[in-house]
């Protein structure tokens, strides 16, 4: 059935059976061209250098803005805690100092935990305390209280 | 296709926008596109005289708006769009004149086809026209563009503003309906 139906279109082909007057297409364009009114054209404005570079400038400004925003938000999240002050770090070697600082409220238990989990801070403490102890005189305190 | 592309390249668009060369350039456009546009319109409105008027209107509108054509789209697509709009407007007007409901089919367009001096088709071709004119306008347009002009779906999509998938589906349904028309007629 399907084959039979398709055969109908293939039997008819692409010719719809329409015709046009003799020479219709030969003269159509020229005949109509004579009837065309005067064209209304606006002069094309030359593209300035600023118009050419403007999209690139805007894109660069956008990236700079994004970069600045990232820097600002990053700064909010990473404030340098007082615990990284070398002198305070040095004091952490002495339990009595830690207790003193805790009492004064200069540091919290959270700071101590953060400090203990930070390898960089631990290394810094090692350097400071070593330097402090090698130059210390008898009776000196490592950290002023 | 390559010869069509020349009408959208920068040099040609510049000629169309130059007061000294635009008439000559536009005549080239008309020479090139009058035939395909004529047949696109003719298959929709059937009558030669109406087609001739609509084709002239199409080019007149293009000429009036040539300043707005910047070569972003293909010139052929732009011209086809104008022709399609002109054609659909004409059919809507004829429907109103013949008191055909707005959602009724366009069978009235082929009523006088047998007597038309510019139709020399046989019985089978006449029946095909009757079958095609039972289709909704958009579907008829899709069928004509695809079946007779073998226009790529992508170009049809640009002209009609419909997705390729929807056009394929529309063409498939049109084929089914035409086949059904013939089997009912037998």
C-alpha cells in the first residue's frame, strides 16, 4: 500500500503543470527595474577606532572587575590571625604562656587547634623558638608578659 | 549555491548601498531570484496574474528596505521571507473575499484551475493540486518548498522561523495527507 501511494507522487514528478507567458522571466527584471522609484539610502557612517576596540575593552574591564571581586572576597575570608605573630608563636612553646594568653582573651581554644593543625605555623614556631633560645640570656623571658 | 552567496558578500551589499550602483545591482538580484520566488508564490496562490503582482510587490518592498539589508542574513532568505509574508497576506485577503472561514482550507484557490490558460497539467497534476490545497497554509508551503524546490530544511527553517524537526514532521504529515487524499479519491 505504502509503495503504491509513493508511486503516485513519483508518477507525477516535480512538474506541477503550471506555465508562464512566453518570455516572462526574460523581461521581468528589466521591466520592473524601470518602475523602481529613486532609492532612499542613508550614507554609511565610517566605523571609528573606538567602536572597533570597544567590545575588547569592555571584556577586559569585566575580567579585571571579576578579578578584583575575587581578591576582595578572598581577603574577607582570610584575615591574618594574631596567632601568626612570631613572638606569640614563640610563646606557644611554653604552656604557661598559652594559659596566660587564654586568660587574657588574646587567643581562643579554636586558635590553638588551628595553629596545631597548620604545618607552616608549626615550622615557624620551630625557627622562632630556636632563635630565641640560642640568643637568650639566663633570666630572660621569651615573651613579655 | 555559490552564485547565491555572491549576493550576500560585502562587495555586493556595498553596491546595493551605493546610490550610483544600487539599481544595477538590484536588477541583478531580480534577474537571479525572480524565477525561484515566482514558483514559490505561484504554487501557493495558483493564479499567474496574482503571482505576478505578488512578485512585483516582493521586489518593491525589498527595494524600499534595501537600506536595512546589511548582509547579516542571506539575501535569498530575506527575499523569501518577504515573499512568504506577501503570499500569506494575499491568501488571508482572498479567504475573506470568498467568505472562507479563517481556519478553512484553500481548496477555493484551485476551483478555476482547469480553465486557467497558464495551467497545462494533466488529470493527475490537477488532482495533486487539489490534494495540496487541502493542507493548512504553512504545511502547504513546507511541502512545496521541499517537494518541488528541494530546499534544504535549514534554509526553510530560516525563512519560516520554525525548527528543522518541526519542518520534517510537517513535511511527513503533508505527504501522508496527500497520499490519503489519493487513496480516498480512488
